[in-house]
């Protein structure tokens, strides 16, 4: 991770959604994310989802820009009273420290603690991102993952105020 691209987070712009949609169709990303929508190929459903999350004042949504290119997006949204973090990067941006840098920046914007996250137990890259940012595994769950078409185990993670890095 010595060659981490400089990243910035900015407000999501309408033009970003075209790239987000393309990134959301990547089969390997879908498999790793596991818990995706069952109608992810439907652009109208995608647009309606983004319209809803961008309009909510309870959500913090940002576009991740790395080396001047839109790399993906990151969000925190309320879930059971706490913010939950989620992110998605285009595959060409994986393994470069971008997700870790973006999550660290997001955690400076979203100051409420605890912050929670979920990750498929075999998504080692994303698990490592969360752990580098101070998240601890607090449990596990199992459910049907649309992205895999099968029951899938996931870790439940939490970042408390005293564990921030």
C-alpha cells in the first residue's frame, strides 16, 4: 500500500451515476459484495434507489476520486440508530489503498459513534479495509445473498469512539 493514490471525497454529481451503474454490474464485485439488490441490472430501479438515498438528509454520500478519476462511492446511512458504512470501488481501483483512505476520510465527516459495517466473511480485502480503520468484528450473521444466489455468512463490525484510528 505504499503507492496509495491521492484521493478526495466530493458530493455525488448526477454524471457519477452512469459510472456507478457500470461498476455495480461487475460480476466479481457483485460476488464479493454478496448482499446486492436482486434487480441490479434494472437502470430505472438503480436510479430510483440513488434518488432516494441522495435526497435523505440522514445519509452522507460521497464520490471517491483517485488520481482525478471517479473510483467509486462511499456512504454512511442510519441503520438501527447508528450510521452504517458502505462503499463500492471499480475493480481497476482495488488493492491500491483507495478504499481505506476513503473510509478514513468518511469517518472524519461522520463523527457519530458507533459506526457499523457488514462484510461477507470471505471478502478479505474489504474486511482488511474495515479493520485498518479500527472496526472490530462483533458478530456474524447469515442470509440469502442476491449477489451469489446462496446463503452467505457475513461479519458484523463496529467502530466505537475509543477504537478510531
